[in-house]
């Protein structure tokens, strides 16, 4: 019976991860912003939320799945886009998940997301230095020259925007799943995930303010353009 329960839980977990992957892909379809040769989307917010609920390994699996589907359906950059998308999603979700799940609290979530922002920014800058020259047919020196005026602000703002969305959507999603019996409630909290208590509104408003600032940076500073399908 115990084996059957474990198998049932595993199947449920895989199914839920599939749902998160589907929503992440929808996020790519409905919201994309072009900045030079770079593209901003909000799928990492959904993937990171899933990783914070289910763990870093599912986060990597969802990142790989969504990046592959995006490559064969929407991407114009093929393998290059696949690698960069996977690295971005996997780094952000894994770092945030590992830190948050070590101690489920609002403070841990914030520290995890901040650490994830700087981690993914560093990883993407290195990836651009090593991979972009082959894709664009330019020298590493030319790519390095883009770091201060494009690559650094883009990756830092993109990660910040996605993490602000995580702060908005994670609690409602995890609470709804716990109440529906789809995931287990944590022993120390009333529902899965961190407890906001009276800070719910303040956290949401703060995240919305950060989100607005990020959009201003993209459209005013980086001259972004919305991509329509």
C-alpha cells in the first residue's frame, strides 16, 4: 500500500509539473518583448514557482521541457536559443528553490530570489561571452562591449521582473494546490509555502512596484518592442 501511495504521489507530481510547463509555455506565447537580439518573456516566473513547490530537480525538468518546445515551435534562434533559455530558467529556478526550501519563510523566499537574480545574471553574461560569438559570428571582444549597455541591464532586469512575478503568484498558487489536496501542507504553516500574515498586501504592492520599474527600464532605457503573434 505504501508503494502504491508513493507511486500515486509521483504520478500526481509529474502531472502537476506538466501543468506548470504548459502554463510556462503559454506565458511565452502571450508575452514577449524584443530588445535587440534578446527576448524577454515571463515563463521563468512560472517555472521558478514550480521549483519552489516541488524542488530543484522538477525545476530543471520543466526548464528543459519548455525550452525544447519553444525551440521547435517559436524560436528563431534554434539551438542557441534553446541553450540560453534552458540556462536562464534552470539557474533562476534551482537557486531560488534550494535556498527557499531550506527554510520555508518569507525571508528565505526573498533571499533565494535575490540570490537567484544575481546568479542567473552572472551565468547569462558568461554564456553570452562563450556562446554568442559563435551564433552571431562576432568576436568575444565585441560581445564583451555589449555587457554594460545591453547584456547586463537586460539580464538583471529580466531576472528581477520574473522574481517579482514569483512574489505575486507563488502564494496564491501554492495555497490553492494545498487546499485542493494536490500538494501536502507544510507542518509549520497553515498552507503550503511561506506565511504572509498581515504582510500580504505590502509584499504584493512591493512586487508590483518592482515589476513596473522593470517595464520602464525595458521600454524607456532599452527601447524594447512587444512581439505579436
